[in-house]
């Protein structure tokens, strides 16, 4: 009863949480398995940001509980955002779930599983489902464990997510995250830097700092020094960690994206020239209705300031189409700004009603066909941008961090500093190395090339 399969929905933060849970479970003697057909415990780490994400996990849990009836010892757990959002109410739809654990309680999962296991081994019937979605002071500090590669054949880890902050207080009108992730809390800078050091000692070369609103990092705990925000101070410290070659972060908020951060791109060479900067809308009226405190003009100014520091900067964004009341003219403003920013990548979402958020009660909801059309318009621009950008890369040499074998296992994969995925032939001993790759071919999302190394 010790084989655990964790299935993760949603964002990188969720991936990071799952990884920390896996690391804690492995330290307790559980085996983390990749196949859901060969596990004794299945944990679904869920997402609530859109209804579709919740429905997907509920569908999966329903399917798994059907299997569970055939094997009463099987344990099914729901973790993370949907657990936090819906709590015990999930049992109305999913009565067979054994464990419901919220976003501040991931570190309790090993104890809960141990208890379930002990009860089953003793032949004691399991009583009530364990539901723990309480708040816990200091829980931002408990996402710190990383999986260590085990066994000689496992690929060493080259990049790692590091959580720097939990929760968000921005209260964007559309967003469920303040409910699922709670108040904004930052981890101490020294703890984060120590984690980066230990990752570097294990061979990790690339760090992605994670938080819901990283530009606010440490605002209650650290002062600005010489106009430098706590977040940029943290970037400087991570930059100084020997062995770390690349730094990324996600997600910043345009409101906190000040000049000190733009200038950091000129000073900190490890900071990759790739920024994910959520725009959400290009209409000032809609931004206001979304409770996003910036204007389209300010947003464009940030993009321009970054391109001034790094002309080769890559940009991605999040856009919501069909926010309540969004008119054709307002969408046209989004389209125009979207085009002007020339994104390399974008995540375009159709507005999804999230009960309990201010936008859910706004009325004037936009019909699905209209959302669909607006979505398609932006996707078309994105595809053209991506093709143009990739075409410009043909024949150039890009620095690629070799991550490991690709999906086929025959070639290797890695990413450029601009976060483009590359596929190429290489030698396994190059995993973890920064190598020059001559780009020879491109699809919309992937670059293919040849390493420019003597003797490889
Ligand atoms: N509907 C659609 N998209 C949403 N997002 C957040 N809430 C909603 C919602 N209710 C999007 C935002 C955010 C991204 C993570 O998900 O664009 O930046």
C-alpha cells in the first residue's frame, strides 16, 4: 500500500506543490509511481482558476472512485486549490474520496496517509473522510522539499521551481486565487537563497522563482534599499549563487513592475530575457472593472522599457476574453495592444464564472460564441508572431540548457534563454550544460537544430 501516483492540474505552483508532496512521501518510504494503473494511492492536486479545470479533476476523481469500489483499500485524495475552494462539499459529488487537503496543508499529507495506512493494516474500517482545509500560519515556508533523483538511470535535475511566496491580496474581480491560496505571505529571503544553493549543489542550473504576485515579494518584511525593491534584492542574491546559470520568475503584476526590475535585466546576466507579464485586457474600462490597477498605456510603457534594456526580450502574457460587459470596441483595444506587444507566447482564456468572486455577480455575461471568436482572433495573431519569431531564429546560434531526453527518448531537449523548446541530437553527458545550438528548422512551438561543439 505504498505506491503513490500524483496527478497535477493547473499552474507551475501546483507542479511545485506536487513535487514537494512527492519528496516528503518518498522520505517516509512511499514509492512515487508514474502510472496510475499501478498505484495504491492516487492524489489529484487540483486547480480552480476556471470551471473547466475543476470539472476535469472531478471527472477524474469520479472515474477513479468507480475503480476504488472494486478495491476498498485504494486511497483517493484531492489536494490543493479545488479542495480549498469546495472543501467537504466535494463529498456530495464524490462520496468515496478519503482525503481532502487544502493549499496550506500539503505538508500534512504524509501523516494523513500514514494514518489511513495504519488503520487499513489493522483492519479498522475507515470512518469519515479526512478534510483539512484550515489556514496555517507559516505554511508558505513548508513548500521547500525537492525530489532527489533516485537510481543510476534517472536523469539529473537541471531546472527547479522555488516557491518564494504564497497567496495574493490583489483581489482581481475574476480571480478565485485569494480564496484558494489565502493571504499573500513571503518566505524569508535567506531561506530561499539557501534552497537555491542546495539545488545548485545538486547540479540544478536554472531556477524559476514562483509566486502569485512576485513583484510584491517581501513588501511587508523588507525595506527598499536605494530604490531597489525586495524582489529585485532577492534576484540579486539568487544571481550571486554559484552554479545557478539562469533565473526566471512567474508571475509579476504590472503594478509592481517598476524601473528597478526593468534595469535588473541590464545588470543581472543570469536573468533570462523572457518575461511573462499578464495583461488580462487592453481596455482601460475593463482593467478597472477587473480591479487591475494599471492602464493600457502603462502596460505598454513597461514592455517598451524592457525592450529598451534588452532588445531581444521575449514576452508572454495572460489574456481574458469575454469579461462581463466587454464590448466589441473594448476587445478591439485588447487586440490592438496584443498586436503591439508582439508576444512570443500567450495564454488566452475565455472568462469563466467563479462563484464568490465579484465578477460572477456583474451581469452582462458574454455569450460563449463571442468569447470563442475573440479567443480565435488572438490565437491567430499569436501563431503568426510565433512563426515570424521562429523564422528569424533560423540559422542563428542560441544558448540552450540541455535538460534530458525528449519524449521519444531518441533525441534531447532543452530551452533557449527566451524559453523556446529545442530538440537536437546530443550526448547524455551534456545534460545540465549550456551549449550552442544552430537552429535549422522550426515548427510553431519547437526549434530543431544542431549542436555547435567540436568533438560531440
Ligand atoms: N476566467 C478565465 N480566466 C481566468 N484567469 C483567472 N481567473 C479566470 C477566470 N475566472 C486567468 C488569468 C490569470 C491566469 C492564471 O488565469 O488570465 O492570469
